[in-house]
């Protein structure tokens, strides 16, 4: 159900026209009618299947609490700035939570026609192929990062980490969708991803997909990544690369 709904959403992203960005807080933090329309379509689809479902979504004034039997965490378009500017690197991200535990996830990149899925305890897949990462070190990793564009006070630390990643790793990338960055770790493309502050809908689905592919998911200080709805920093990667990154003490 999640997969087919996300494919339908992907069609809307691919055929979008006259995309108008409206400021949420300022010109960096924007929403389009595609974000709200896709979110509405996903909510209607999931509510039809599970009438008592709760929702915790990006374009929602007051998201539901997360302790219900069925809760969907939805980011209708992750990478909205990419979408607005035509970078063709965005996705639809949904996590399904069962009584507070993220139990299933799907992230769809319509431009690449890549569907990442995971089921807790069973594994993660890309277009049906099982994912299992290699335990690469930081020196063997392309490092992806997010710039936490809405949080000015995180920038010095972000830049220090970028500098270390460039000095020690193979190269760096800033691709513009945290959900897809987590999938890049799960697919073994990137050895590490970090961002100083993300919302729960940015990382809920990706954290399960990456974990089920064998990656480690933490905060940038090495603590457990909260699945309680709060914002958090995220550090995700091959266990060896995460260990190397934390050992830098930045
Ligand atoms: C953003 C993207 C971006 C990340 C930001 C997020 P949005 O989500 O994931 O890569 O750097 O922190 O807010 O606004 O495009 O859904
Ligand atoms: Ca997002």
C-alpha cells in the first residue's frame, strides 16, 4: 500500500509544472502545492486502509502523537528546494510506526525510479534487491552531509566536519535530501552521512532502511537516535566509518 501510494506521488513529482514556492518561515524553508497535495493523497490512502491511523507529517500544523497503534510519518517531498529549483533529486518518504516502533518504511526517488523499502527485523531492499552494506572505514567513504540550512548556529560545526571528511574520506557530497542521503548509505554508495539538525519526518524512514541494511544510526555525538518525534542531529554510516568519525571528536 505504501509503495503503490508513493509511486502515484512520484508521478505527480515527475509531471509537476508551474511549481510555486511559498515561504514557511523564510525563503529557505518553502512549501509548494505539490507538497501539500501529495501529503493529502497519502493521508487519504492510508486512512482508507487503516481508519484509525494517526499521522505525523511535515506539512501539518499539529502532528499526532506517536504512541498509537498505527502512525504514518510522512515527508511528502524531501528535497523541496531541489524540487523547486529543478535539481531532480527529491523523494517521497513514509515510515509506519506500530505503537512507537518504526516497523516499515518506503522512500521513493521518482527521477531514478528507485524504491527503497525496509521491514523491521527482515531487511532493506532497493527495487526488490536486498541491501547489505560493507563495513568500510571513513578513509574508504564518500561522505554525504546536509547543511541544516534553517539552523545558523550549527554552521561552524558542520564546516569543521566537512573539512575532516574532505581531509580523511574519499570525497564529499551535499545532495539536498536527507532521506535519500540515508538511502545512499543503505545502498553502499556513501560510507557516512551527517547533518546537525533534522526533523523526525526527514529521518524516520531512512533510519530503518539504513539500519536494516547494516548501517549504524546515531546522533553526531554518538548517542542513540531518538524515535520520539523530536528533532535530532543524525550520523549514519558503516559501523567502522561511524567509529572513525566519532573518534575525531569534532
Ligand atoms: C530538507 C532536506 C535537506 C536537509 C534539510 C531538510 P525538506 O527537507 O532533507 O537535505 O538539509 O535539513 O529540512 O525541507 O526538503 O523536506
Ligand atoms: Ca524533509
